[in-house]
């Protein structure tokens, strides 16, 4: 097939929709072209930068016709930083585009008749900036000292970001002070090329309910100077916990190593989801946007019926969802593969005097298989998997040993739609409710309700 475009060619296209990374998508002689920083229905002159099988990638030369909802980007790092891919779009239009992206995923990957499905609209966030209460930042050395950076997952380029408008502003300020302290103790960032230095990431969490701050340094190796630095970090207002996690395997891209070691202050900080109190260790899962997460959990609770007695919570993490739902049902079985998260969940159950949850640490597929062998039955199953969606083995088990209703919490429309299609043999999609857990970005979160046919 003859290529219709060539590198560095300039063409005029109309942007028709957005992609999963927030880039605009237009067409040149039926060939898709992906262009960051634009939105429908803009007409743009672009330069072709990359040619791929079936599509091309371009950059904006000039915008010939601007969209009504285009706004001036508020971040000084735009467009170098890849995270806020929709900040040039007015917030109300961001939500409409995300709704379209969600529906397009179902149209593309499923045989579902969307006319038979209730699609709800977004409930906008009151504060669509400075909402992130947990922040993980890679670090690097510069001539002026340590800095935090954002890494572009596509080209691996780094952008120095010391004041992100999505981060809680106090976290921005604390990170700056932490790096200044580490500079005085001559703590250097780990360099993957030279294998020198020790500091890989800085993870900072601020409690939504108590304002307590937890600082965790991910390092390649322990040095006693870190203990001295931790005492100084503890002097920063509201910082009550300073820890390290050793992750010396440079091929391991996970933020945490195998263990957490407390250097100064308290082992945990306290936060809340509604009336549920949670003590959070450094590596315990907690929503990065607790304000919106509380709305999502409350919505999931409304989906429970009076006759729902037994709930299965798979991918349960630190137990936040189970604890939030516990007062509405007779019993919950919560399963997660991460032992530290499950131990954290058990502690939080005792803290809240909740006794009707059984927490199990184990593989979700194997555990569900064992539960069905034990003739354990459930009225509702709740899922909150990572972006890759449900394990194929779990889908197979749900088709063989189904649960009456499924509540699927997702942060990836594509995997959600693909999983719904895989379950379509025995389940019908009833409703989809979107939540804006990450304003200014292309991330779309949603809660899907499925019922047994």
C-alpha cells in the first residue's frame, strides 16, 4: 500500500475526536493522524513527525481555526510535560470529550446495544486543580541541586517540575523543602547510566482529613546520612512520618521496593473516606484524589440492593471499598494479592470496629476458584483492578460460576469495554457512571453495573 504521507510534510486536517492520551485525532485521505495539544473541531496545519503502520503522528505548525472551548494553558511547563494533556480545553468541554471517549470504547470493543444502557454524565469536581494528595516524583541532579521531574512515557524525556498545578500545593512546597534538606546532606539522585547516587523517587502523601504528611524516599541503598536527613525533614510543618523503601533493582520500575523502613516520626498517617477511618502505611493504597473517590464509593453503595447480603470485593487493596460498604450488608469477602495491603486492611477494620469482613491475601483467580469450591455464594461482586483490567482467568471463572450482579470500577475505558464484551455471554450492561478522578488529563474513570442475563 502506497504511503499517503511523508516525514516533515505539512498538511491541513480537521480534528474529529481525541485519543486515550488526550491527543487530537484527524484524518488525511482516510489515514489517521495523532496530534497533541489540539481538540475537535479545530482545523490545524501540522507537520508529520512519525509514520506508523495505519497511522501517523504530527505536531502543530499553526491552528487555522480554533475551537470555542480552547483556553490558555495554565501550567508553565506546557507543552513539555505530558501529564496535563487536556489543559488547553475548558473544563466543561473536557468532561464532554471524556464521555465521548468512554462511549467510543464501548462502540469499538463491544457488541452492546448502547441504546439499552444508561450512560450518566459527569459530576464536575469543584476544584479541578491541586487535587492530588499522593504524589510520586522521580528525581535527578542538576547544577542547582536535586529537582523533581515528570517523565514522558512515550519518548522518555524528562521535564523539571517543582510546582505542579495538579498536586496539592502543600505537597509542592514540602517536596521543595525536602530536596533542599537532602542537598545539604549531599544526597544525590541515582543515575541509571553511571549507576551512581542513591535517591530514585520522592513519594509524598497528605491526608485529606487531618493534613498529616508522609514522606517516603525510594533509594537504591541505605546510607546513615538518610537518618539524619529524616530528622530535619520531620521539622517541616505537618510532616509526621519519614521512611525509605530500598529498590536497588534498576529494571524494577515499580516505585516501592520489597520493604518500608521508618526513619523518623509515625509509621502511619490517618485519613478518612466518609466516616471510615484509615491508618495508612507508606505503601498502602489510597486514592490519589480522595475528594472524588469519596463520591465514587458513595455511588457504589447506592447500587447495593436491600436483598444483597454477601459481597465479594476483588482487587480490594487496603480495604477502603469494603470498609465503606460494610454497614449495608451482612458480610464481605475481600481479596488482594498484596500482603502488606491486606494487613493494612485488617488493621483498619479493627480501627473502625468492623467485624463482618473476611480479608484474604492471595491470587484473585485462585481464591475465587477456592471460594466456589467451598460453595460460597455472593449477591454482588465488586472489582477495582489496575489499568490492565480483569485477569482472563477471572473472566472465565465468572462465566462458569457467575455472580448475580457485578460492579466494575475502572480507570481505563478500553480494558473496561473489552472485559464487558468478554462477559457479554452471560451478563448485560445496565449502566455506566463516569467520575473525573483526574481533571486536566485524559484519564477516564467509570463505574459499570452488569447483571446476569
